[in-house]
């Protein structure tokens, strides 16, 4: 079997040469017995921005850029299901990537996502653990006001670290369709010391999709997606999240999230509040500048690198 004949879940890739699979994103995906459309919006062109006043306003805003963090691996697998053997609450992440100036879809972009597992561990860096800590899993009602006191753990940030092992779970890349839509199957992330619950994302444009793969291109957006406190607290009540005793930073305490809601990467979530373990459907429209280069290696929001590598820096 040649490389191009392998199932998408088995195909590895690099940024300069990726295995080309299919012509577009997922049309629909099942989660907890229900079929969900892949996009956060329903139409092409203006990407459904006219469907609601809030979406129309957001259409003209850039989604916040953030630091890449130390755990990006530019050799992920080209696939939409990134779960592998990781346990956790099923999560369907549906993105629509648009040009923040014109509101038109950004089609044929390569979208990377990566995040830690339910215990706070990143594939490729398993010997880093989850950052230590030792506080109990979150309990009680979500915070209602501004945080009191400084976030726990060392500050997030720091430069890229080379992988320490060959695991690649909860990482993957796929191509946006003609409506700018792409969807991934994964699990609800856990947490680790110094950071709130989040998912990393990169959007690559100006590369060429050929029979050999995706070649060239650059990152026009490097960001992170975030989860509201209510959903995190609900997840913490079920296994394997309940076993994560690492001290947790809340959304309000996090030094990367800019507190701007959807524009800052806050996901819209849909799930059964009595049974979050049945699955979560997350959507967001990502506004990018296709002409920009945003590699996540600098910018005003990047904290100083710690004196030594810290697993809380992702």
C-alpha cells in the first residue's frame, strides 16, 4: 500500500510535504447518537454571519493571536479524528475560518489543533507530566467575579521544546472546505499547572495542495480556544478528569486568555448539562487576516521565557 492509499488516521505529514487526503472537511459527524454539521455557521460567502447580530459583528473582528507554546509539533498526522486511545468526554470541534475583513470563507487552509489529555499530558512530551501541583479537582459553582490573588504556578510562555517521545495523540491537521469549515473529533481537554483548559490552533494559508500533499504556506493565525467554567466544572465531576488532582487555573485567572469572549477564542458549547459525559459539541468562527504571518513566536502578549522549561507553559 502506498502512502496515499493509507486511511487518513494513519497518514503522517510535515508542513513542506503532507499527504493529500480528500477534497474537503467533514459533512457531518455523529456525537452521542446525534449528527452535527461541521461549521459554526450555516452558509458560505459571508459564512452565515447574517444569521445573528452577534455573529455579524464578530465577523469583522480578528480572533486574538496567542503564543504557540512549547508543545507544537510540525509533523502531525493529517486526520480529523485525533482521539487515538485517549479516554475522556467525546468532543466534536467545528470551526469556520473566515477573512475578518471580507467575511468570506478561507478555503483550502491547513488547520492544526493540539491539546493535552484529561490528565494534563501532551503527546510527544509525556515525560513532562502534567506540571505537578497537587490541589484538588475543581468543585462548587463557577467563579462570578474577578479573581482574587495571582494565578497559581509559574507563568505560561516559553519557547518551543523538542519532542521527547513518539506519541502523537490529540494532534491533527485537516483542510477547510469551500465554506471555510473543518471539524475534528477529540476529547474534552484536561488541565495542568498554570493554565486553564484550552486547545491550540494554527491556520496555514498560501500552500499548495497537490497529489503529493500540501507544500509551502505560512501560518496566518496562531491561537487558542477556551472553555467556560461551567463546562470545566461539569467535566471535573466525571472520570478520568476527577482523578486529575493538579492545581487548576480558572478562565478568569489565565494569563493567555484576553477575556474578550468569542473574539478571544471562547468556544460555544452544547451538551446535556446532566450528562456531559455523553459528549460536547463546540463551535467557533475564527476571523483571520490571510495576508498576515502569525507564527506565535512573539508579540506583546508573550511572557518572558522561564529560566528552565516548564510544562505549565503550553
